[in-house]
């Protein structure tokens, strides 16, 4: 309800103020800096050094007047951030369409979207509406119109709000002695500097571009069969044409595939996978929940309770409309258990797309990471203290099991009770590679855009021009004139300049996954070593050290580059 959301926003503002006050407290900093950690456990010394560095980045070593300015500015930034996200959450657009304009949509989707008294079907900009329409609607104008509405969410209201956020963060960076907010936010990450982030984005784009160009040529040829003389593929055509090519050239019928997946079966299959891989038991947790559609679970390991989590997985009016795992309580050894929540928007009944299955696995990877690292002495050592550009790697690695036949056959069953065939899963994996390079270019595009917004003085910045320039430089499809996607790009707040984290972490994930590929996806010894060296350490040591301990060597981009080259 709105009162609850307003209360939560007030809590966010207050908690941010408390957190900033602690980070700017000179007495706390001086007390911590006086600790002699030379004989301490390495993980404790590491946590102390990391915390002191974070305090200095926050401005604790500045004079009292500057600290007061920083604290006031941080308060304003939090309020602006809350407003930006509120506008996205509350901006729900829709179209009213004739039934014939939605020809091609799966029957179960149509059954859930009956015409109203006026004979028209209401289609919203919520994910469960948008993505099926972009994938299946035969009418290109329907797809174009809905994507246009999707790109206009929270605009124009977030135009001024985003500009204000950029200006205030740039001012904060300058107060702290940094030339840009990108320089501030990349410090302390694995990548280290915005220059290195830009170099990674460009390298990724260079490697992905040849394969993406080949795939786009295939899409254009397929489009020309229907529209002779066509010279370009547009954004609203890409998903639809990709589905057709996968069906015709790779024998992957997305409508048939989705018939093997429902939310309930997928949830049970994923819980069983975690049980089997890591030797834990995920049991229902009898506790109060905020909505009757929410489930709750406990994680048990050989009779020991490790943590608890909630699953809030279906759309409803006013709910957060993205997908994310949220920490609720930090686990501390001997004192309290970690608690988390997974928030998604999957259909509660009927079939679900395989893309949703993959997303479920991804977000659950975050959740189990939180559960497994909640037993450290210090809250400072938890999952939330892992370098931000590593934190997506475990979740992205778990996606690979959503493509594994031995995993899928445990829960992928159609309405006739038949298990998904091995040859269909093999075809899905072949088809997966088609269009993958374009997806990587899409990630490089968003990474470049987020970095660009935070890499120069924003006062005179034209938000549309920055998006358009970077989109046309890195994107695989033309920018849509008149669109304002930045207004609803929530990562511009939470991730700010570091959206590169997603492709960077995916590269790490593919490197980590090489161990499972070599030893078997169900190999429990590899899974136990992965849990011990990657998941359980949390922020108790550098991410690079976690990776090297698991792999037996430093992290490499080679698995990613081989994949994009088709090797």
C-alpha cells in the first residue's frame, strides 16, 4: 500500500543519514585507525583496511566544514534517489489493442488478457506483458508501439530528477577530491578506474561485434522474406526475428519450450538443485509474510540453521517491477542469521518463458550467496562487502544450470506430463548462441551509457544526446528517435557509473564455470569447493583471491572471448 511505501521511503532516508553520519564520524575513524592489526587474523586485518579506506572515500579525513557539506549533500542525494525510483515504480503505461493486433501471442497469454467491455485488450508496460509481446506479436506496429511506451516510462518526470542526481553526485565527487563521480565509484572495485572500465567495455564490444554483425545479417535476411527491400532491423523487431530464426534454423520453438515451464515446478526444481549441489536442505519457514503470494524458507546444513529468505515472485499493483535479491538482515557468527528476499514478477499460473527460468536462477544465485556467507565474525565481512564488480558473478554462473538437460529434466514437464526432451534442450543450447553476441553488445552499450553519464560535468549535459551517442556507437540496432529510456533505467541510480559490472562479472562467471564444465555440473566436490572458496568468504578477502583459490590461477577473459568467437 502507499502508506507502507511512504514509510519505507522515510526509513531509507533516515538509514542513509545514519550510515553517512557513521562514515563521517572522526572519533569512530580515529578509534579504528589506532588499532594495531599486524597480529590479527588476515581476514580481520583486511576488513579493517577496507573499512578505513571506505571512510576516507566518504570524506572522514576532510575538515569539519567540508564534512558538514558532504553530509548535507548525501542527504539530498538520497532524497533524489528515492524520487527517481518512485517515479519508475509508479509509471505504469498501457495500450488498448484490438485482439487481431495481438495475433501470434501464446494462447495462455491471451487467456490472461481478455478483452474489456469495449472489445479491446489492455497491455501494460510491466515485464510479463512487454517481453511476450516483443517476442511473439506478429504485428510489427504493435511491437513498435509497446516498446515506445516502455521507453517512455517515468518521462518526463525523471528528466529533471536524473539531472539533479547527476549534478549532486558530481558535486560530491569534487568535494571528495575526485574529478568525476565515475572516478569515485570505481575506486575500491576490482577494475579500479573509469579508464579501465572503458577499456573493458571497448574490448568487449570489439570482440562481440563481428558475431553480432553476422547474426544481424541473418535477421535482416529473415525480415526481407516478409518485407522485401528492408535495409535495417529495428529494436522492436530483434526479439521477434530472433525467435523465428531460432525456430526455423535451430528447431527451437519458444512457444513449445515455454509449455514445459511453470513457476511452481521451476521453484521446486531450483530448490532441489541447491539441495543436491551444496548438501543443504531448504525447508518452508512458518512466519508472517506481507502478502499471501509470498513464500518463506529456511536453509539448513546438517542440522544447523544457516539463514532464512522470502520469495515474492508475482506481479501486483504498485509492486517493485524489476527483479532483484534484497538483503534484509546481515548474518554475524553466533549472534544473528542472515535474512534475504527475492523479488520478481513471474506469472503465478500457466507457462513461463525459459528466459524467466534463467532469470529465476540468476537472482537465486544472489540469494544463496547471501545465505552461505552469513557466518563471519564481523558484519563487514558479509556478501554486501564483496567488490561490487564481482557480486554478479555467482548469480550469472548459476544461470548455466538453466540450460543443462540433467537439471531441466527434473522439473520441466508439459501439460501432458511429458518431460522436456533431450534433443529440444540441445537445440535450445544451439539456438542460445544465435543472438548472444548482440546481447553482449547490448550490455556494453548500457555500460558505456552509465559510465558516460558520470564521467563529465553534468550541468550542461543533454541526457538524450548522451544516450543516443553511446547507443549508436555500441548498440546493434538504431536508436529510436524521440525515446527517453534513461528515465526508467533504474541502474543509473543504484549502479550509477558501474553497469559494466554485469558483463565484467559474466566474464568471471564463465571462467568459474569452466571448473564445472571440466568436472561435471553435478559434481559435488567442485560445488563444495566453490561454496568454500567463492560463496562463503563474502567480503572477508579480495574477490581476486577468491577466484584464484578456486581456479588455481588468476581470472582470465579468455573463456568469454572464446565464446564470442564461437570457439
